[in-house]
C-alpha cells in the first residue's frame, strides 16, 4: 500500500483513537485537526491531499452538538453537509477512496428490531438531517466510498457518556438516567479498528464500497449502560451510587432522540472481516484506562 491514511478530524474522539491505534500497528497516518484543515474549505482540503498523497482519506470530522444544532443550523450544515461534499469531491478528483463516519440519528427509532443499511431513513432533528444529507453528498461525489454509520460512541478521548457517568458517580449520591432509549454502545477502539479493516480491504482499489453499520456487540438502554459503568468503577473508587431509571419525558432536550438506535453490523463483518467486542467488556476496559488501573 502506497501513501499514508489521511485523517480529517484528528483531535476528536475517533480521530484521537485512530491515530493511537495506527501508531501501535505501524500504520502510516497523517492526522489533521479542524484548525489545520477545515473540511469545508476546498483549498485547504486539496492542499492537504496534495501534500500527503494518501492511499485512503478518513473523515472523522463533524458537527456533533446534537441539541445545539437545533438552533445552530448553519454551522451544523457546514460541518455535516458542505464539509463532506467538499472532501468527497476532492477525494474523487485525486482518485483516493474515502471513509466517512455517519450516525444512527439518520433513523427515527420507530423500528422494533435492529436497523439494517437498507432501512428507510427519517431523521428527527437537524443533526440527523444534516448527517443524512452528508451521506448523500459523499455517495454522489465519491463513488469509491465507505460510509460507516455508528452509534453511542465512547472512549478515553473527548467528551462522551461514559466519562460523564464516571464524573457524576464521583460527585452525586444518585444518578437519574433515561431507560426508554435503546442502542449499541460503541468503543472508539473498535471503531478505529473497523476503519483500519476497511483500509486493508480496499487496498486493491476494488471496494467493497457502500454504506455499512458498525456498532458495539449487544444492545442496552442508557440506563443499562450507566449501571454497567457504575459497576465497573465501584471496585476502583469505592463509590456505588444507585442509578434510577427515568423516561425521556423526564429529561427533555431541544433535539428528539431515536427511541431505538440498535444497528445490525453483520454486513460490515461479512465484508471486512471484523466485528466489535461485547460492549460491556469494552466499557470496563475504558473505565480502567480512565481511572488509571
């Protein structure tokens, strides 16, 4: 394989993890933060591609403030639609395949079972709508693409649900967490490994291209996820606050969330030969890393 992986969004949750994992595995990677290359800036993107001469481009950059997006529509559209469109066009012009990270929020959560790639999308808010439009932009501009939809991402880098629960477990006598939203917690470690699996699979230039789901193995609710986090940290901190189940209506937010975000990742496993670890196992590992044990 010639050239490095060129990573946009290198300072985010996934970007930080992918940079670390690539280094561990001896993979050549060039990571760029938004300050170094805004994906909506065509000149900056084209210059970065010309400098790196990459074998693969990975877009881990996005506008991810779900609630803020409801009032910050222009910024969400720039990060999630204009940016991917610009990056995809530049990737195609340079004949470099593109991996683009998307989200479960393209669905409305009304399905009873796990979502598969061919299920109709119906985003509930601005974030989901802009991510769906970004997917379309990538498909239109870059035929050699892999769109990876993922969900409930957590890890040691950046801000995420697991880190929030660890902080609250240390500060509060009781936690109140939504129990009527269901999904698949996905560790950045597994998601980064999935991106590297795609890199190896498309090295010959023949694909398999398209849209795939990739998420942690198993499903739970936010309440169940929080309980597992508290359980994992208790032996290390001595703190075990009870976690009380509440409904979505008890915790109103500007943006509506899908009630069901469970993703079926079997198509990805078949195409790329990699599947995530059970989410409880990975969550416990991340707790240990964050608490220095």
